[in-house]
C-alpha cells in the first residue's frame, strides 16, 4: 500500500497515457466477445481503462492508492467508478462483470493473495464471462535479480516484490478457473496474457 501511494505521489502518471499492449489486445478480444461491462482491479490512474470506455464498455476499477484515483478522476472524469481499497478485499459491489482485465498486478502478490485474487475475480464474472491477466514472465531481464524471497519471487525496485511466471505456474494457478489461452506479449517486459472463461 505505502509503496504504491508513495510511487504515485512521486511519479504521478509514471506510465504515460498510452494503454499497455496487453490492454489493446484485451480490448480487441472483449469487442469480439461483445463484452459490455469491465472490472479492472488495480486500475491505477486509468490509462488502461480509457480504451475500453472509448469502445462503449462501462468500466469499474479497484485501486489501493488514493493519489492514483485522484489522477484518474482528473484525466478521465468522475463518472469512472473506482472503489478505493485492496484487491484482497474484493468484492466491492454485487455486480457480475462480463469482462475482467487485470494488468501487471497479480505478480506483485504472494501465493495466497494470488490464489485469492483469481478466486475473487472468477466469482465476480458473469456466466460466460472472460477474465484476462497480464503477468511478468521469467524471460524478463530482471528475473533472478534483487533479493530472493521465495521460489521465483524477488524484491526489486526499492521495495516491489515480483513473482515471475512460466507456463507451468500459470497452469497451476489458473487451470481451475477456466484457463483457455496463454500468449506471450512484449509490453516493456516479456509478459504472458492469460485468458480464462467462466
């Protein structure tokens, strides 16, 4: 919590305003599937929400940093619903979402929290809904750097902890939640895009 609040206070719109490649690919996928409402856990300041909104989807976010929420409202308006809190506290509403997009978030959590996030997202999906996660891959140059704090998990960047995925750990963590596809994406770092269907 403190890490992200401090990061947004210090660096503000640290990733610019262009959506991540993962968001562009997921947007295209959601359009193809006729998705109308999208939940974005870890919405940050909203840069990845905008592409979905521009394509007619209603977006709701969850964000732990108050500063990030203020930035999102400044840039994208107050009609963007963002629940303030940790993704570990999901659900924040009773809505079932047709699409959930979770970019570069789950790999910041420990094993128990990752399992909980996958479960929480799956439970908030409507029948036939899709959830898409982007996760950092072991192919990243930062894999193995920093302080080791568990299998494939390292503390880097002044306090962020990252869990690096491979196809085996993706299968282990997502197969019980409707895993349908895993693709490789280069999004500043090597990522996997994980698609699941309810």
